[in-house]
C-alpha cells in the first residue's frame, strides 16, 4: 500500500532504516574524489550529491536518502579494482562507528527497492506540479550526476538492477512522464525492457532516450550529445525495433 494523500494515510516506508545522518556522513565528507573531478564532474555537483571518500576502505561514497530526505544507506564504489564494485554499507558503519545504531532489521534489498537515488530532491516539486516535467531515470550514480550537471535537474538513478513495484507505485503517484536513460548495453536493454513492462502496468507514460552511437553510459556523452539523446527520445516499439 502507498499513501495517496488521503487523510490519515501513512506511508509504511517512512522512518524505516534511518541512520544517524551527521555521524554517518562526517568521516566521508571533505575529501574530493579525484577520479570524478578528472572525469569532468564539478565541485558543485559533487557537493550537491554529498559525494565523499571512505579512505579506509578505498571507496567513493554515495549517501542514499528516502523520499523524505532521511538517510537510509551509504553505497561505496571501489577505487581501483576491488570487488564488488558497489556495496551498500552495513558492517562497515558499525565497525568504524560503534556508537552508530543500524536497525536490527536493516535490509539492503528493501533500501534498493524502496526509492531511487536523488528522488528526494525532485519528489516534492513533481508531486505539487499540475504539469510536471519528465523525470529522467538512469542506471547509476555517475549517470544521474552527469545528467543533472548537463542541465536535467529532475534526474534519478536506480539503486538496484531493475525498477521495482515500489518505485513504479511512486512514479504512478506523481503522474509525471518518464524518460528511461539506462545503459546502452545488454544489461541496460534487459533493464529497459523490464522497466517498460512495469511502467506500462502501472499506467506511467514513458519514452526511451536515444543514444547517438555505441557508447554505453550517459556520462560517456558530451553534454550536447546527452541533450540530443533525451530530446530525440523514442516510444517503446520504435526503440525495440530499431
């Protein structure tokens, strides 16, 4: 169930898995990830998305917030060739900060399925607008940040591999059109297919960005190419048969 602005309605996901915001983020803030700067990301972008560095575990950190802005997780991307590439912290938080209380029922899978990265910054504007602008859905943190930096401020990223029912419910509640901008590779094609199916099932209007060539991620495109990909979007049938 999801709250649909009825009096007395509550959202069962609110208040779930809340971490201590200040204590959790403090160790990772204030160090600029050089690899992201070298890739073209500005200080403004990295600051907006609260990107930091976990020097002990050699990971770039990305805070994850629910739609209310509450901190519900931290994902760390490996610096170098460490495996796994992305990992949502749990044991790392309690080991490094013994005073931090991670809820006993903390579920990484629930965190991945319950919201989308950066959704809290666009949610209020979208739900209050009578004619909301399209919401761009990307597949990763860098893709979302690059889309945002290129001028599309209503950009979010999937945290898991695929769009979930919970995420589709949130999109249906917004009544905002969606632009799918997942990766331009086999996994991204599968993800786009699955997202298209579930968005159609929930009645969410959507179109699909058109990559200019074989490059695989939005952050591999120049800003003008990214704009072209989003502005020359395709309906599902055309995308599938092209």
